[in-house]
C-alpha cells in the first residue's frame, strides 16, 4: 500500500488572537505527502512556512486541525509521545546547520541515534555510511569549524536521516550557501531522499530548485495553492 506518510487537514494557526495585531498565519491548510514524494513548499519570508513545518513536525500545535504521521493522528498525543515520534519518524533540516561545535562530524550523526536507543557500533557504522553517501567520509573526524559551509550542511543532512525517519522536513536547507554550493548540496539532498524513499517537504524561495521536486505548493494568505 502507498498510504500517505504525512496528512495535514484544515490546519489553522493565529498569533495574538482577538487582539489588534492578530496574525492569521494558517487558514485551513491541507496537504498529503506519500512515500518517495518530494514536495516543494514555496512562500515568501514571513508567510508562515516555518510555522507550517513546525506543526507538521510536532514542534508546534495548531489551533485547530489534525496532523497524521504514518497513519497515526498526532493531535491528542502526550508531549512524551510526540517527542518519541519526532525522534524516530521525523528528520529536520534547517537553513543553518546547528551542528554541535564540540563534536566531530561523525559524532554529530551518532548522537541522535544513541538517544534513540541504537547501539554505538551500529550508530557509527550508519553515520560513516551516510557520510560516504554524501561524499565527505574523509571529513568524519573534523569538527564543524574545520568544515566548509557545504560540508557542514551535508553533515546536517546525514544527522537528519540518521534514525531512518519516514518524513523529512527542510526549511530553506541551502539558503545560507552561495549559488554554486547550493546547487551541489541540493543535488546531494535530493539523491539522499530518492535513495531512502521517505516523504519530504522542502521549503524554498528558489523556484529553480522547487521545479526539480515532484510537486510544488505555494503558501498564500494562509492556504496552500498547487503550482
């Protein structure tokens, strides 16, 4: 069966509700993403794409609506169970890599696996396999400060996929890189997603990058519009 990995239904989110500076960020968002599908989320800065990704990844809650991941409605789960789902089924990539500076590239990928109950040897083996897949296995022992911006983001990709999530959420994952590096790193990300067959939602303002994904949607006045 090809059941959706992610289903968002009628998501609504308002900040400062009932006040003069009320901001209606999401107004009835619906989205379904299937295994192996890469969806581009296009939106200008401030339109609410980060809010949408945070709700989809259980880092925030909507005022109303439902989030279903791998067939389970997450709406009424406890914080502990939501945390477990985030750790095991959702991978996050941000514009800035947020690597732990005191740890090596390898250790940055091993740590989330250890937190998820994976044995150290298995975690190291998977981390090395991911680093090799993105072409920087020889940089495994380097700390982030010794890596280029593109290398740091590749490590962040590997960390996001370390626990073999069903869903990947990326917020402007190449937005902090120069155009040439951005293109190379983006191709690496797409290759990783294709290889693993997970579902992915990638936010970008770059229409050229968005066009390389399977489907494009635009967040406009709080709703998603197919492009």
